[in-house]
């Protein structure tokens, strides 16, 4: 079992609603305010602050993050939506097989790999006696869990003897992303293309994500953005951050980049398939006052 501690976010309540929701539809929560509220409620899926001062709802462009947002206490957020994930079995499983399930604990911030079982007939990944449907999204050995709570992705791990000792593999897929731009308290939720490159000779893994498709607090986002994580340490079929690892989030229109030089990267991934041809991973990049991004990824060669 592998465990990593996530850095707690500056935004109150963020981690507690992020990954346990993984599939819940988003709703707006408004709280009382005895002061004045200037501007209409834009239905932007953001919880408002309680207080006696002014509260202002500032509109924003569909192409970029806004320049200011006043009176925000906590975004209501989720990585992915169960309605967007189609249950589909992992076709590489011919019977009930052991799996690694990557989890994010919203109560204490741990990221872990825990043991489970996968049944292709019921298309359920079972963890601690609970079963969750799997969305294969074209993969044979790695899938995202639907309504999994803390349990985000499942992968049929590559046997140790089948992990290459040299060479490299490039795996492509997708990642669900939530990115908080702290200066404006705005949140991007959506999907990005993901490329995972495993260098077995150098025992390292790089992840690159691009082409974001999603929304900022309920409004479509049409800008760019790149997420990069480099030099994850690969040991056997597991890769994770160490003191060489770097990561950044750049190019989101109107948002602060996460590349100050002091950002912290936490990541954990597992190589899957009989010939190390697929992978699943969870990662976080935290750049303190600039923002935080969390992602879950599946990819195949």
C-alpha cells in the first residue's frame, strides 16, 4: 500500500467536496447576507459568504477566468460527473482479477493504492466490500470508477516480471481535472488530453495534459492550458513523486500559472496490462497562493 499526504488547500472546504463528489451533479448553495448584493445572481455554482458587508457577483468571460470575484467563500466542486461517465467493462479481464484502486481521502488528504477485485461480468470493482461500476473509456485494463467516492481509478496491474527493464512507452488517454485559480477563487472543472511517458531505462515517468474542455463555475471555458509533471520515480510498476519531481499548470486564460518555483507535486500511478501497456494515476499540483490542480488519469499505449 502506498500513501502520500496532500497539501491542504487555502480555499476552505475545497478538498472535502472535490473527489468524494466525483459524480454528483453540481448545485449552487446561497447563504444569508445582511448587507447589499450588487448585481444579479449569475448561477455560477459558487457558495456565497455570510457577512454584513457588500457582496458582489462579478460576471466573467466564457473564454477566461475573471479578473476579480468578491464574496466567495468556497466553490462547490467535483472532478467529473457520473452523468458524463458511461459504464463499460475492462475487456482485458477474462475473469475475476485483482486490481489496484487509487484513492483520495477527503478527510485526511492521503492518496493511496489499495487492493481490490474486478469482475468483468458485473463490471464492478470491489473495494472493502463495496462495488463500483467502471468506465473503461476504451481502455482494456484501466478505468475510472463511477460513484466511487474516495475511490477514483482502478487498474489491473502488470506482473512484476513483465515490467520492461529498458526502453520506453508512450500512453495516451484523458484526465479529469479540477483547477482552482486562487486569486479569483474561480474553478475550472473538465477533461484534458493526457500523455504518460514511461522511461523504463531511467526509471521515470512524465505526464503532459493539454486541450482543456470544461467549465468555469458552470460557464463553458474556451481557452487553452497545459499541465506538466516530470520526473516521477518509477519502481517496478508504481510511479510516484520524489525530490526530483517538478510540475506546473500554465496557459489557462486569465488565470494565475502554477509555476512559481515553490509548487508541490503529489502523484501516484500504476502501470497496468500484461505487457505494461496502460496506466492509471492521481496527481495534485499545489502552488499555495496561486492555486491548486487535482487530476485523475487513465491512458493506453
